[in-house]
């Protein structure tokens, strides 16, 4: 232990000398105003050279290195033998607690820069590259001498591969952004963008002036050289620190640690980052044991041995331009904001839902105003604020449906906290946009599952007069000659569409109910109806016509029950419901189904209401709900006091929080499987 501390102390002393001497060199060569004599500088030089020889640690910007580097002509691509995947993300502390119930982990800063890989062979830095897409990155070895703290030589035998983050500290960014790019420079909009651009420039002299640092957060090759430390991520990082590599600050978290302690450590690390001016956008929790991490596996996108905890959604400034109004199948005219493209989490974003009229009025939007945009929960683009309030433009709200031109009507309702919510609607049932979106819904996978027919294809067929009602999908063969002559169509594409239509004739109770688009009756409600009426459409029809009280079913409220009554008491819809069934063949409830239904008493879930949340390894969303139903249980869609169990996968979100609040038993997918196989 003492030896390791001595090594680390030497590395810190070397870095301090390098920093001090570079300052002296700057004063001497750039300012012509040295603050120390040549004798003092020479003494420090000899001390530094002696320490470098003693430890084997030499930094790229050391005054002892007269490094000559040439600009790269282009950034060469390199494949990563071990993929540099990202981690899944969350904003729920409960997901951190889930991890810590399984094993010890490291809580570290989520550095906001560019991920870099450093490869050392027998102590010599041989290659540096960016993460890229995880499989292929770009070689940036030419820029490493321009970094402030990367050792080009370390006292280590064999191969060592380290990953970490290249970044620019916040205080340096504030000094650099205007000087480097001028006011409004696009690349310098934040420290992360400036770091990423600096690390990838072709000319190292440009990178040299950008104050780029590197902090290691993982070792992916060469662990065996550290003997007994090889399975501990934390101890390996400390060992690498002893070699002169700066590491990302972290703390070790014990298994089953209390939530209060986790929150306290997060606050301490946040304070440390603020004090050291390190740019971060959250925390990372990753298992300490590398062998356990390996057992966790990976997806095509991320490793499962850790999770990135985001503090809040970052906001980005851009300029609002206009609103695009889109009429939905229900008749609601939905507003979509159009704004100047802005990059968020590596994606260009230029559109976001505006929800309703009340939201637009509250924001006081007008063309040309500056807005703040985020990705809520790291997924959905959202306008957070208007920076130029006070000039709301009422002309943004149309008086007519943008599709059919009929008068648009404003509907009002009382929302949460007694707040008035206004929405815009088209009441014309023959509106082309409404019909188009109903047809699109009808062919979707969760409904009739007619693959190969896109929205554009449906629009073309409507324009040609081939589609007027749902029945027409099953008689498109009448227009075979016309379709094969249309742009983008031919015999093969027509054949594929026809085969898909024929396959869809064999369907189920649930798919049919979903396809008919009864308001608020989706797959979850459809399954509940399917289970209650044993898949008998006639029994369901009779109940709906007779105004059966559907609130007797789990998760069915008065509004859903009323929607079913209203839909089935519309003569045209009831006629369509009955006649379309003649085109289809419905799955029969055979002997095996009845046997399974009658034998569900042997499992612990019979009669229970079970909700599944998060991504599961062995089931799709439909698959887990079907499995729940086969056990004689009800597949719920939301967590309530009536919920008996919550099956929890990756990224569970608010349902897990709600279950904890209500004291509802939470099962992992594996626990669920074990209980039904016992």
C-alpha cells in the first residue's frame, strides 16, 4: 500500500512540475517576461528529468519532450476489438438501488466530453482513438502530445488499454469560447462540443491551445498484469493512477446501501466536480467486480453492468419558426413546433409536440422567438421555455382544418389541478387526414398486421379511389392492373402486399378490437375483454349493445365503458363491426386453451392483477401479457392499489416508483419465471 501511495505521489509531483514549468516557458517565450531565473528553471528541469527516469512516467506536454508532431491528413478509422458501448440511462434513483441490491459498485462522475481509448505497449503509448459508434472509432494519436495530462510513457510491461473521457474544464471553456471562435461560434456552444472538436482536429497545434485533459474510467485490456487487483474495477483504476494516469473521481458503494447514503455521495461528487470545474451531466454507477460485470452481458447498444444517472434534461437554445398542424384519426388537430435544428445527445432535432392550445398560449410563442429545447427523459423532444415572451401571435392557430378546410372547433376540458385545457378539433368524419390515419392504424402490427403497406401507399390508394372502408383492403386484387402500373410498384411488390393481406385474414379477438379503434380500447383493454368473454365476439357485441357495465373489468373506468356503449350504438360502426368479420377467420379457443384456463389454480398468480414494466429479456410486451393471462391472472396497464405484483425489467420508470409507494411486491423477471415453474 505504501509503495502504491509513493508512486501516486511521484506522479502528482511530476504533473505539478510540468504545469509550473510550462507556465514559466509561456512567460519566457510568449510574454518576454520571465518570473524566475534561468538557474531556477534549469534546477526544476533536472528535478523533473530525474523523477521521469525514476518512475518511467513521462507526460506528453513535459518540457523534457521536444515532441515534433505533424498534422494528420485525415482521421484514420480503427475497429475496436472490444466494443466501446455506452450505458443505459435513467433519471430514477430507484434504478440505482436496484443495482446495489445485487453487488458492490462504483459511483463516479459522468464526465461530459468525448470518450477516448488509449493503448500502451510495454509502457509506450502506441495509439489513441475515439469511441466512434462503439465498433469503429477515429485515430487521434497525433493530438495526444497536445493534451495536458496524458503520459506517453508509463512504467508498465505488456499491453494496457484504458478508456476515459477527453474534456475541457469549465473555467478554461469560459476563457476559450469567445477567444477561439468569436461570438456566436457554433462549435463553442458548450464545453463538450469544444472538447470533441478539439480532440478531432487534424492540426495538433490547434488542439494544443484548447486545454484538453483526459480522465480514465475503465481498463479493458491488461488487467491480469495487476495480479490480485485484476477483478476490481476500482482497485485497477487506483493502480493506473499510480502509473501517472488521471482517473475519474469515484466512490465505492456497498451492496444494499441505504438510499440516503447514495444521495449523499451523489451530492459530494457533484460538489467535487464543481470545485474542480469538471464538466459533468450526471453520475455513473457500475459494478466493481469485472467478472460479475461480464455475467451481466450486453445489448447491441449498451453494457448491462452499469447505468448512467442523469440529473436533469439539458436545454439547448434555438429559434422557433412555425407550427405544423396535423389532424389525427380522432379528429384532434395536433400542433407540432418547427424550429432551427439543434443537436441533442448526438441527434439533430427540429420538431417537437406542442400538446394543445393551452400549452402554446402559455409559452406565448411567435415566429422568430428564442426557445429552450430538451429531450425529456432523454427520449422525447420538448420545448421548455420561450426566452422572448410578450408577443404571442394568435394567427398561429388555424380557424380551419389544415386537411379538409372545414371549420375547426376548440374543445375545453378540466385537467390536473383544475387547469383548463383547450384542444383544436376537426369534426368532419369525412376528413381525408382522419380517414388516412384510421387506415394506417388498421394495418399496424398491433391491429390487423398488414405489413408492406405504408402511410404513403395508403394515401396513394385513397387518391386512386381504391380505399374507402376497411373492407377495401381485402379486395385490392380488383385493382391489380392499375397498381402494378403505379410508380414504385410491380408484380413482386403487389404479390407481397396480397400475401400480407391474406395472412391478416387469420386474426384474433384482440387484434380485431384494436383495429376497430374504439376510443381508449387498446391492447391491454382488448386482452381484458378477450379473457372476460372467452374470445367470443358475439358475446362481447351483445354486452356492448345492452350497455353492460364494463367497469366490472380490471382497470376499466366509466369513460372507457361509456366509449364502448357509444361506439356500438352508432349504426354505421355496428354494421362495419359485423360485416367485416365475414372477411376474417378468428382464432378458435380449442381444448388446450380450456385446459390451460381450468388448470391455472396450481400457480400463485391465479386471480391476481400483474403489471409488467421495463425491458424484459425473455418476453416482448405482448408476450409477457399473454403469459400473465395464461396463468389465470389479469395483465394490468398501470399500477394501482388493486395491483398484486409488478414484474420489473430494465428501465422501469415511474411504475416501479408507484409500486414502492403502495408497498406492492416487485418481482424480477427471473423471480417471476421461478415462481411459475415451481
